[in-house]
C-alpha cells in the first residue's frame, strides 16, 4: 500500500510538471503568434499608408512640444526604443495609442502637518512614468507626505529647528530612491515653515529660558572661580604693610548705610591665634 501511494504521488507530480511545462509552451506559442500577427498588421498598415500617402499623411503625423515626449502603445504594447519627440513623428492611427508626458519640473506644496514643505521633481523616463504607475502625480504626493511624516517622527523639534537643511536633504534622498523606478527625479525638497501648537510653543519657551538661566549661572560661577584665583595670586605677592593698606582701602570703599555695620579689628591680634615657628630654629635646621 505504501509503495502504491508513493508511485501515485510520483505520477501526480509528473502530471503537474507536464501540465506546467505544457502551459508555458502554450503561453510562449501564443505570445509568438501575437508578435507575428502584430508585425503583419504593421507591415500591411505601412503599405497602405505609402499607397495612399497624400490622403493619409495628415492622419499619421503628430507634433509635440520641446518639453514633451510621446509614449506609443502599438496593439497594447509599448513600442521599443525611447519616447518620441520633440517635433514631428509618424504613427499608425488605427494601431497606435499615444500618451504625452510633460518633462518640465513640477512643484507642489505638501499638505500642512506641523511642517510646511515644497517638492520639485521632473519626469526623466516617460515610458516608466506611463507604464509603472497609474497616477504618477498622486503617487508622488502620497509618497512625499508619508516620507515627511516619517522623517519628522525620527527627529526632535530642536533638530527640526536647527537642522532643517540636513533633514530636507535626507527626505530628498529617500524620495529619489523610492521614485526612480517610476521614471521620476526629485530635484529639491525645501522646508518652508514650522507650525507648532500653542502649548508646545510655551513648553519650548520655558525650556529655552531655563537653559539660558543655567548657562548664565555657570558663567557667573566660572567668573567667581577665576576672580578668586586671581585674588589669591595677588595676595600672595603682597607684603604685610601693603596687605594692611589694602585692608584699610577696602574698609573705606564700603558704602555706609543703615543695614551695614563695619567693625574694625586690628590685624596684629591675629598673630596671637596663628602659631609661628621661631626663625632661629629654622636657621639651625637649615645648617
């Protein structure tokens, strides 16, 4: 029974393989038949146009502008080669369908979403622009909105305010990589304005004020440290008499008011509380 099941499974696989190969062969044959039929129709149409050229010439000619290109579909397929134009070109009106593509740079404003931006792009491959995307303009608009929202979500508001050029450049690179398959080249992305809610603006203002106060306190503290070091160096080089004169000058510079009371204290009394070693002992120790 097991051998019978295995043999049956192998036969089924061979049948499926044969069916797949047969379908591929049939599809290949049908495509070749269609190509041959298209070539025959094109040849007959060309002969008919040549025989009745004075009458059909105006029907088979088309002129497009310098900034346009024409993508020709013959029997539902794109004609090989680059797009036609600019100027005069010939086509078969009963076999061809023409779609004109504008190559000029297009700019549009992104719908406001905290950031107001503008995008500049142009079509560089008309065939891809027509065959790979249904509505290219709507696709570019949607892709730009989603890319901008993703870029803003990955940065803080401080980065958006201070690194606007770098963020715009990264958005441009992302759009270019995603839209190049559609035959589009994104030329430039500019962030025009940044609109924030009122509550968020207040929070940012409070944060900035706190940061400024902290920096001011740090600057004052650094100044006091430098001043203390300078006073210490200056005092170390003064003699006792000069130090005493400086002390008296400081007392005279104090403003007299009801809230300030100055007590003069003789500096000689400090010698009673400061231990000193006899100079004779130091001299003998040096010897």
